[in-house]
C-alpha cells in the first residue's frame, strides 16, 4: 500500500458509494487507475466488504449496551460463540483478556428486550457471570480503521 492507496481508502471510508471519477479527481488519477487500485485492495483483503450503516434510533433500536461475559471454562466457548452468532441483537462480540472472557455490544429497542437478551445469555451453558453497561451516548464511533 502506498500513499495513493491510503487516500483512496480514506475516500471510501467516508463514502463507500463514491464513484471512481470523484475519487480520481481527489487523488489525481484516472478513473481506470482508481478502479484497478480498488480491485487490488479488494483482492488482497484490505477491503473486506461494503455495507450500509443504519441510525439505530431511526430504526427503533435506541438501547445499546456493552455486556461483559465470564465463562466457567474455555470448553464452553464454542457453544457460546454459536449462540452469539445466531443472535441478531448482538452486533459485536470480542474475545478479550482481563477479568472477563468476552465483551458484547447489544442493540435493542427497549430495556425489556435487553432483559430478555441477558436472560438468554445467562442460560447459555458455561456462562458464569455477566456485567452490563448501558450506553447513554456515543462520542465517537468509527466503523473502520484508519489506513
């Protein structure tokens, strides 16, 4: 990756639907050269996918929480991960170091739904402890790393 690739990636991070001609003007390259570089970034795995970012409040999912999970033993991790992957309200799951094993980010429409999700999580075999923090507001939320 060179400086031009980084400029292209920054354009796409800002707006992944921006067309190659606009990006080309910004980075002083032809449309075909920009398209070729984007294809190389996709093929190399630097660009994993393109997606849409929804405003959680406008789709009535305005309760967000971080849920820390402790497991009794790592032998239960696979079953827990399977449960998490199939839960549409858990939008992020990370395996972590420290006092807990996993940290989740949940996005739900109400505290009642959060309570249901927590009860489901607590019923997963091997879950020994949870700690939940409700997000009051988000100051910064970058969805992709800076190249």
